[in-house]
């Protein structure tokens, strides 16, 4: 009897019919059914990307799901998960308690909490309703904002909820070519944007993550088109933050990527291993990639500057780099935060200045 | 121990997927159409997975006829060694093919595969000329390396894809290594020639900054026929290289070296940079062995040179 069969029938939901396959360790097998599990161990933590050599945004993570129904060729989960069963933690109060406990111990902190560390925040929402429950809980928590990051368009169930402006619904955005060829089974760019527009109309703040940026033939045109498409639908004043990060992965992942996604273009370019042990494109090429997108964003938003030090007006969302060093910030934005702590502080300032309701909520809750 | 049974076709995994022959064999097709499948397929049950070892054409025919079950002999295999022995017993001819070996390596696991670590495998007879164990070890190591790369080359040829990473790996193969491999195992000639071809295309692509080693150039000079063996292949490589032409790490290192050389710094000064280019820093190393040499050296560096060193930092 397999592990999933041991779980009570009502606790396991099939996503699609699957024939009996014998490669039990295959990541794809675990994606075919959802297992609802109790919270085990610590679910609240700091984003694992944080490292001493890099300027990080210091976002907190709440591990509410493990594995993901989508199949992105570059996804680190293919090498990371020892248990590949798609799992959803059902114990919402226990999850939320970890957040409130942290806030009690850190009375001056304002935290962003993402649920995307080990999976997609919304892909399973129609089946689980987990994100909806979290949205309602975070509406009551002072000094914390929830980030749901997704590549899906599963937003129907969260649209009518009373989120009180305490939830940012974020999308991993990539050019249509990459969405189609590297992010299998995910929503297309157009569908993601339609969903984002609906969330915007429902009063949610929007987050955009241009990750992983990839080099391919005509990438410049691909990313220009992506940015044009985004700002045809989304108003900059509703965007809480935009991140940029280039393709990176653990060197060990090469083999699994080659065997699971032989047609992927993710391995086509030369890469080097950085101090954090992850492989990235050569730094001069990453500079070119980020600078191109930065300039395109400035032109589209009709602003002279963007970046962590220029994110205080409604038309200037917080734009930052993910897992890059200070010199890359300086090259792209002209200035760099001194430390992860400074970037985090700039983040909070930007949110409070651009979304005064967050600051008011915080004061009200404190009183 | 083996069992003959009717096995559902959809459960059968094809071990050597590139071997699932779709070629038309009129005699076999005629026989199958007249009499059906008379001799059972051979299937290894390895780690609970049924892997097809023998009967690729029969399975393909059965799939075409929408047959749900086929007669099969099952052979339980607990270890990669047992699996390999079975493959060897049933497919002794095909296993000589280095591409098949490479696929086997991928299936069995590169680290623990008995294919290239045990002297019982079919290529071991070729190692009789190798006198010492270190020579044999080196032969197996290189064979393994080549075998791991060759499916990628094949794949990229078929898909008209090619990556710089693969190019880099190719050019690290020395002439002597290739010659030794080919001498010991003539069947590797074809695979090795692919590597040589790839290297030649890198050289032909003017936009590309990687240069092949002199040793490989010698091979090309001595084997001009290799370079013109397959026009389609050449075009695929060239197209991919042109499309993908981006400066390489090698190019940046060359450029940094060139700029440092142009600085005309005193000979006892070295400028050192992080070879991965990730760290935004240049280290100035001054070698001194006499009193006052340090201050003399520092004084000899002028402001223009210092400004240029500063500019050099922009590359990092």
C-alpha cells in the first residue's frame, strides 16, 4: 500500500486520473493527487534565498504547500523535495499562530509573508480554499502583509473576500515564449494578466516577479512585449513591488533538468557558480538583461528612476533584484542598499508611503 | 528465473527509448501480420519497473495495432549488475554501440553502473593492451566521459540545439585521449568524429570566441573528410552557434588580460580577479624582495594607470 493510500479517502483529492505508474520516485507522480496534512515542525521562516553575499529583501515564508501541480523546467523542487507527494497543510490556525508568535517577539517588525516557498500559492485554490482562509486571517493581523505568488489564474474564490488591503497577489511573469516553452501546465501570460486585472479590481495589491529571466533568441523583444502587455492591464499605483532575478539553480539540478525536460532551453547558455553555490548566467550578461528591463520599465512608467531608493511615489513601485550582490544593484539602479536590513526598511517605507491604508491599519491594530 | 505472461502494453517502459524501432521491416511485419507475436518480448522487472529489453519492433507493431497486451518473459533484476547481465545476454550486438552504452549509463545511474566499472563488460577485451591498472582506470574514465556526452551531442544534433556548455566540454577532450579511445574501441570513431566536427564548427563561427586546442586542429587537418561528412549536421551546428553567439567567460578573461597588459604595469605587480567574475573586486599583488622596493613600485604607478585600473573594475 502506498503512502498516499494510507491517508483517509476524504483527505486525498485526485487532480487528474493517473494510470498506475511504477516510477514512484518521479516528481510527476506526486503532482497527481493532493494530500492534506497536519502542520509538521516549523512552517514560518525567512526566505531560504537569503545569504551573506547577496542583498536580499528578507521576506518571510510560511510553508503551506509542498510540491506544485505545474512543471517548470527550471524548478528547484525537482531536486529539492525528498517527499514528492503534493501536500497542503490543513491546520490554518497553527500556521497563523507561528506568524503571530513571531510578531509578538518582534514588536517593531513589519513583515511580508509569502506562501510560495515550496509551491504555488494559488494553483490549488479551487480544490483547497487554503489561500482564502489565510487572506481572512491576515486581514486581522497587524504589522504583516500576506503575499500569494502564483503562475495560475485561479483567483475566482479569493475575489469576493474581505482582505482589508493586507494581501498582495503576485505573479511570476515571464515572456510568452518562456511561459509556453519552459513553464508547462501554467496559465499563459495573457491569462495571468487577466487574473491580475481582476484582483486589482477587487482591491488587491499586485506583486510582479520577473523571474527567472532567461536569455534566448530575441529575449529583448520578448521582455519588451511582456512589459507592454502588463502595463496595458495593470495600473502602476496598485503594484506593491516588482522583483527581477535571472535563472539560477543548483549545479546538481542539471541532470534532472536534462532528463525531465530535454527540450528545455534553460541549459543552453554558459553559466558560472556563484559564492552561494548556484549557477547563474555570466555577470556581464546578467547586467545586460537587468539593465534592458530596467530601462524599458522606466520608459513605460515614464519615470527617470526606479529602484529601492526611488519607490516612494504611486507611479514608482518598489523595484529590486533577487539574489544579487550590491554591485549589481549599483550597476542597474545607480545605487545600492547597504545591507539586507536597509532594503527591508526601504520596502516598509515604500509600502507605507504608497499605501497609507497599511500604516493606518497598523496603528489601528496597535491601539 | 523468468515467467511468461500477457503484459499490458501501456505498463512497459522502454529502457532504451531511442531503440524503439519505427523502421519498417517488411519481413517481420509480414510475419507478425500472418501469425501475431510468436516469441515473447523480454522484460526486466527492475526496481518494480518493467523495462523492455528485447522486442522493440514487436512492441511498436503491437502499439500500432492497438493491442492492449503482449506475450512477455519477465526477468526480475534486483541490482544494476543483474540488469546489465540480462541486457548483455539478450542484446550483445547492440550493446557494442557507444550510444547504447551511454543510454544504459543514464538508466542505470552513472556512479554505480557496472557497465564501465566492471571488467566483465564487452569492452573489457579491448583493454588487454593496457598494462597497468591506472591505464585501465583512465580508459574507463574517459570512455565514461565520452559516453555521457555523446547522447547530448546526438540530441542536440537532432533537435538542432547546441550549447556552449557542451562546446566547452568538447574542447576539453585532448587529441591523445580521443586517439586512445578510438584505437581501443574503433566503434567510438563515429562518436568521436562528432566531437571533432563540433569543435570545427565552433572554430568556423566567427562570432564565437572559444577557440579549439591546437591538438584538435591537428585532428581536423589530418581528417578533412570528417569535417564534410554530414552537411545537415554542420548547418545545424552553425545555425545554433550563430543564434547563440554571446561572449563567453573565456572571452571576458581574454579581454581583462588584454586590458591589464595594455596598462604596462611594473613587472612585479599582478592584478588578480575572481575567475567566475562574480566578485566585484580586483586584487593588486606586489612582489618585493628588496628594501624600498614596495614604495618604489607604488611610486612608479601613475594616475592614468590607476584610472584605467578603476575602469577595469566595470567589467567585473
